[in-house]
């Protein structure tokens, strides 16, 4: 693991308390569902970025990059819906 994979790893870890706080607040409204999907997609994107930038799975870098790009487009879509729900 190198220094370039440390920042996405810290971002992945930073999303966990946000999900716990979001889960503990009830009742869930539509905005909270959209925010939860946004957090989950950002966690998946950050974790995929950690896998891509690390020294693990050297033979599967192409597949990881394709997966990270798909998750990135899902995260951008969730960001769009999250911003629309707050306006």
C-alpha cells in the first residue's frame, strides 16, 4: 500500500460514522434514503479507488478500473438526485 491509496482509504473510513448517524435518526424520509444511497456509492467508489491505487490485484487493474468508473457514474447520479432533493 502506498501513500496514494491512503487518502481514499481515509475517505472510506470517514463515511462510516456518517452512515451510523444517518441510520440512528428515525423516521427516514426520502432525502435520507437518497443521502444513504449517495454515501454508499461514495464508499464503494473510494474503496475501489483504494484497490486500484494499491499494490494488490496487479493482474486485475483493468477490471477494477472499469468497476470504479461504473461506480463513479452511479455516484454522480446519486449526487445529482441528492442536490435536487435539497433544493
